[in-house]
C-alpha cells in the first residue's frame, strides 16, 4: 500500500469527534483523503479538523445530531457541495445508553440508543447516497452483540442487529453501482465506554490499555483483549482501499471470540 492510498478521495465520517470515529478520520487524513466529519461537539470536531489539515488535506466540519433529518441532510449536502462526491462513508456514531434488562430498562434511554445506532446510520447514508461515487465504500461500525442474543443490553443488541441487516440490504441495492457495503466489528476498544463512572476523569486510550493490561473487566471473554482505536482505524483503512469489486455485504472483525 502506498503512503497516500486515499489521495484525491473524499471521506465522510459520522461520529468523528472521539474514539473510533476520530481515529478513523485521522488515519484517512494521513492516507491523503479530504474529510467531511460530524458529531455533536464542535470543540472535538475542531481538534480533529486541525490535526487532519496538518496532513495537507481539507476537512469540512458539521455539527449534527444524526437522528435529526434536517441537520443530517444539511451536513451531507454541504459535504457533497464541497467535494463534489464522496468516495468513502463511515458510520461510526453510536451510543450505549441503557444496559439494564428489559424489565428494569428506561424506555427513553432504550429508544434513544436505537435511534442513534440505526436511525442515525440510515439518515446519514440516505442523504449521502446520491452523492456517492461509483465504486465507493460504506463502512458501518457494528458489534458482535448484534450477532447473538444476550440477556442484557437489549437496546444496543437490537440496534446493532438492525445495522447488520441494513448493511446487507444496502449491499444488495448498491452492487449495480459497484459500491461495497460492509460491517466492521471492533470488539472491545479503549474508548469512553471505559470512562463510565469516572466522575469527570477522562482516561486516554493508552491509560485504559495500561489499566486492563493484566486482567479484563468482568463480562469479557478470557481470550479477548482491549484494542487501541488506531487498530480499528487500520482495519477501516484496509477496507476503504480494497479494489472495486471486492467483498460486499460482509463483516470484518477484530474480535477474538466466536459470536
């Protein structure tokens, strides 16, 4: 792979302000792609913009709640107007707001999780479709929890299961345009999910990896390990640079356990 395999291409990353989305956006910028990024925090987006543009690319920023059709459509239109077309779309925005069992779950948090995790990617994709180049790539950040039934975290599981099927539907719809649509399962990653309950303290990915270097938190498979966001970005970059006519409707995974 050349040092700038995405030179001359444009990539949109939803949920680029932090975590996996941020790592992917920065990896794409290092690979030469111009960026259109969105999230709900302008401060985080501006930091990603500044870091990206240091690599000599353009970066368009849009503050948007991706469950809001008008705000999402405005961001997508601005990106297409700026770059003419999109070569890569990454749906990385996601939340895990309600992890209780159904009986004790909060209905508002449950539905909000589903809205962000499946309505959001639908809206972003819907409003970018007309501006995607022939041979473009769509990468949906999914989860192994979308492939198996758990006895907890039902909203997250249901939303990611929906995202898996949405990926397959899109792959079927878009193959005449040579657009590949695939899922990426990261497994556990050193992101804000490990900062819950930290009461204002934010641990960096490196600090999270150090904390759990010898023993994983409860609930994780013993053969699993926590990954750095940059590892996920490497896989996303690989998926984004596959030749036209490559895998579509498939799932790429960094997980270290059967689903």
